[in-house]
C-alpha cells in the first residue's frame, strides 16, 4: 500500500502536562516517523504510515494519555507524502498562531516519581520545588500564553547546566517542564520570625517542626496562597490559630501525613479516596471517626481533610511528629487569600510564631478546592486550585461572552469557542479587596485567553457588584434570573439542551416578581423557564439581616403558624427570645417594614435550625442549615412531616408538627431527619406533578442547599425510584460559584449564537 503522511491535530488540555514527550514515546514504540510540535491551538503531529498504523497511534494517544491531560478532539487529515526518517519533537511553528487557544493546566500535585527523585537525584536532594512534566505548579505561576518559562514567575531563575540538559532531553521526564529547577538554580524557602531569618532548608524544617510541636502557628506559602498551619491535635494551638485569623466558627481543614493515617481519623469510601488522592488534591469533607483537637471541626461531625501536594509538605512531615496539621487559608475574614510576601509579614509577623515563604511569585491566586462525595459522585463546593482554569466543554458556541456571576462566593466565566472557562474561587464581592481581585482576574483572563468580550451576562439583581461591573463595560448586557442561571449551569455541564424540570434550592436570589426566591420548581431550557411552584412566601423581618440571624426567620414562621399565641409555646427557642426585640420584629412584619417576601429554601432550613435551638445566630455563611443537617448524625427514618401543596408549597403544617415534636421531647436528630425527609418528599411530589403536566422526565438539581449531603442523597435516590433521569453538578459547585456558567449558557442562547437544537447537545 502506498504510504501517506497524516496530519493529526490534538486539542484539549495538552500543554504543560508532558504531552509531546508522551506522543514521542508512542510514535517510537510503533516505529512511526514524523514530528510533533506545539501550537497555541493544539499539539500537531505529522506521521508517515498506513491507515491501520495511524488508527493504532490515535488509539494509544487516547487511551494512554498522561493523567492530567484532557483530550478534547483528535483530527486526522490525509496529506501528500513527506519523507521522514525518524520521529522528532520540533520547535513550535509560529506561523500558525491563530485566535484559538490551548488550555492552561491547573496546578498538579507533586508526582510519585518526583518524590523518589527528591531522595536520589544529587542536585535535587530534598529540593522542595522539584517538579516534572507530570506535576508541579501551572496556573498559579503563568502570566501569559504560550506556556513557556519566560511567561511564568520562574522567569527570574536561570536554569543551571544540569537542569537545562534535562529540559532539552526528549527522553527526560523534565523535557520542557517549564518550572524545572534544582538546589543550585531554583527558588528556595526561607523562615522569618521577628528579626530571625533561616535559609538553610534542614534547619528551617527542624525549627518549623519544633515550633509546631510546641503549639505554635506558622504561615506557610503554598501553591496558590498562604496557609496557616498548626498541630491539629493541640487544642491550645488551634484556638490560638483561630484567634490570629479572627476566624468565625467555621471548621478548619486538616492536612494529613498519609491516607492511612487519615483513615484513623475519618471514614473514607472509595469515591472519597479517589478525590483525596487525585492529582487535584482538594479538601474533602469526611465523616469523623476519631476526633482531633475539639475546635478543629467546631462541633461538626465531619472533618475537611486533604493530603500533601507540595514537596515541602512531605519534607515537613518527615521532620514533625504531628500526623495532622490544621491547614487553613491565611486571610483576614472575607478578604482573598494572601499571596504577597510583604503582606504576610505585615499581617502575621507579630501574631504568630513564624512565616515560611519562598522567593517565587504566586501570580494567580488559588485557594484549596473543597469537595465532598455523595451517591458515589464527587461534588465541588469551592472550585479553585487543581481545577481552575480547566474549561467546561459545552456543545455550543459561547465565544466572546463574559458572565460576571453572583455576588457571594463569586466566580466569573468567559466563553471561548465552545468552552466555558470559569475563574478560580473569587469570594464575596462586597469586600473591597475581593472586588479588586475580581476585576484584576477578569483583566488577566482577557489577556491570558486572548479574550475580548462582545457581550456581558450578569445577575438579574441590579445591586450585585458583579451586575454593576457588567453595566460599566458598555457592552450589550443580558440580565439572567438567578435560579434560571442555577438550572442552566446544571444543564450546561451535563450537556442538556432541555426541556428539563429544575429543582433549585438556595438561600437567596432576586425573582422576576421582585420577591426573594430560593425554593423553586421550574421547567424550561436555556432560553426560558416557567415557574411551576415554589415554597410559600414568608416575610423576612430585617431583610439581609436574617442570614446572620436565623432566629428572625424562625419568629416569622412561628408567627405565621400560631399568630401571637406563639409567645406561649413552651419550647426553649421561644423561652429564650428577647420579648421586646421579638415584639419589634412582629410589628415589622405586620407593618411590612423592611420585611421582603421570600420563598427561599435556605431560609426555611434556617428557621427550623433556630426553632430547634441548634443555631439562632450564625457565625458563618449557611451555618444554621449545616448544623441542622449535621444534627441527624446517621439517624435513619422514613418518617416525615405534613405539608400542603397548591399553587405554592406551604410548610405551616410542618412547622406546627415540629413544634409538637419538640414539646414531646423528641430527639433533635429525629426531628431534623423528619424535616429533611419532608423536603425530599415535597421535591419528588412536585416533580411528579410537573411531569404529568409537561411530560418532562429529566430533572436537574441545583442551588447551594444541595450542598446538604443528606438532602441530595435522598432526593436523587427518591427521584430515580420514581423513574426520573436525574442530573446533578460535578464540574462546578451547585452554589453561587456555578452561577456564572449558567449565565454564560443562557446568554449564548439569547444572543442566538448558533447551536444545534438536539435534545442532547454535543
Ligand atoms: Zn513529577
Ligand atoms: Zn538546576
Ligand atoms: Fe444561589
């Protein structure tokens, strides 16, 4: 057969993950001649061979790709014959620069091979920045594309001869590993404590370990920002750390020495272990088996655990006796995680024992990501280090759209071709520093991804700072209802075009009727939605204040059920109320003063949490519903409370029966489980009603309330039992961090960007 030359273009996440050496090895193995080069729009391979050989090559590339690589597409084109005598990696051909961009890899946890090298390679003995094409920092150090060393914060470091040899050697694992470095030429750590400074790594590690073992707190510069570290087994140390951070009552994450040690402290199932040990290394919320220092978990029966992901973490565990270290982002509450060395010193030098820093800049800030697993499915709560800026691949064009997201737990999202590129976790925009971070990141993404927006999508709420930012861009602006965006986000990541039934439960979002929504049953698609049913409206006396003071919503519910008679209820919550304050709240409701109407699911959970006296005033976002769920602590029951259905879903009955149970001294865990079951039942019943009306059988679940493990587990199972096809979030959080993806998808449809209207897109 006549031999041909084939041009093969591979797109996806194929840069910065060791892809060309991998292609080289496959070609060599199959005895194929040709070459491979990197361009801004993909990896290009030219190969001589017959169709069977090419097919085998493509199969192997697909099936054996490096762990962190994501192959989106492999295009093969037959071309006229060019003679190649061997296979080579060739220099990038700059004539082919196009508008398209390759993906930027997220940061990757240090690999096993590098950990071994760290003990045997002479120039890298205990080198805390060891990395290779399969591992190391990526997104946090990149300033510009293409991903070359000069475009990263490694640029001030000149490679020594040894490193440069490895960098140039195709057969080496460090071939074109941009952050390649060693003890002679790379960045190094230093230890700062008052006026004391230590540069010697061994001494530094010993001193740090001694401080930690003695109960001290250390600020440690990590991959995407500073973290505060102390002995998680020492209550005084943890209390002191909390103090230096002005930390609310939020649980703290814990870095464990090893998965086997971690398993002594927490229950770990298979999907949780896969998450914990993946190269993304998120913090994973696990059920506690054996307690650490009491204030680590702040009264919760769970622990946010993660495993070492930087070489330094491993080196530190070699020195210290502690098996578990508190590992929490160093920031002032509400502000973004600290990345600047000067700021860390300024903020912490006198408050904690020491700062461990290094002399390479973190360019893109990235918090540790946060995940949990339910029904065997990994789910994200915070999508940042290890995940951003990986795109969510959509089956339709979203190019040129900027979606500015929600206001709390903000992320933004840019559309490039059919990819939705979500930012790392930004935070609460009401904080001035966070708003700066938001604006700075948008301009960086524009540069990094060669993105110039032609339209902006934002929330329907005119006062969100993300909406204000959108307005200021002087571009066509599309306002998208909050819960429609939630529904669309879940559709988009599951590649559904609709129509779907959307069950959207969250804390707050402005509805089209001017009320606050959040317990919503929709049907619809990207372009539109119909609101079939919702939780009954309840006044929220004090407006925004209710999120911090769940007792207000509890009073509102009790008042709606019992009228003023509720003052006579013999339950601890009512008995502990301040009568004057409560009277005042009631008069606000009566006079409709600062008491917006809300159908929020989050607020109902708040109210029940308060009525049960679990959490009446919350010290961090969503504390009341989180503690309400935690109270169930593995209790199992199929019982539930009554509720009434009609145009709206009315929980007066539910609240009344809960109060009856409290009066009967029924255990809190039973009441909480019954309440959760009630919400599951409401969801399933309402979905069935909508299915009867519309014939739609696909259900998407979204909104922050679905971070409730009990709720999502039971709702998904029960819906499936009723024959529904159920779709949930895996790629983006179900909370407001996923909103920007939904906004992007809806905007793309509204702008009538070309799309194929199949049931399943893609
Ligand atoms: Zn490595
Ligand atoms: Zn070197
Ligand atoms: Fe929301």
